[in-house]
C-alpha cells in the first residue's frame, strides 16, 4: 500500500473523522473533526482554544480514525502521524481555500481572525481494516 492508496481509501468515507490526541496527563482524548487531504498531508480546521489543539501543542502525536459504517462495507481507516498547528495569518490564508468547504460560517472574520487554526498532520502510517478486520487489513508506513 502506498500513500496515494491511503488517500483513495479515505475518499470512500465521509468528511467527518475522529482525532485522537494525548493529554499532558497521558489520557486519550478523541474528538470529531472535518478532514481534508492537502497534497500528502491531512488537515482540519478547528477552534484554536480546543482541547485537541492544547494536547497537540504538548504532544504532536495524532491519530485520525475514519469510522466504520454500512456505507463502507464495515471497513475503517486509521491514519497516524505528527501534527503541527498553523496559527499565523499567513498560514491560515494559505490553507483557507484547501478544506473543500466554506470556512466563513465558522470564522466570519476570515483567515485574519485568530479563533480557529489548522491542524496539519504528516502521516507516518495507516491501517485499513476490511469489515472490522475480519476480511483482512492493509498497512502503509512512511
């Protein structure tokens, strides 16, 4: 499996996925996010003051889980990687048009407003579970 195979697999799922991070106390934290691929990186537009952002600033390890559903034949996809936070005006301007949906309702002030940031994940591995893994699995590593 190659990274472009992972991206093709991701296209089978809804835009909503779950981001797992680790709190400074070592506890897991999982939150729904809207995701988009931008080249070889996975990204999300999230509230800058959120727990997920605080966690990623302390520990950049991230895991994105595209959930199991009947629409995907009970398959799921997990992408692990290292996250960075894009919180500058120039960075937000560059990424603003890349999410595939209108961000203005979430941040009416546009990329100049600092309420939201982009989480950009550099993938390091991925796992596809076919029918909960009963029909096999496929792995990718950077």
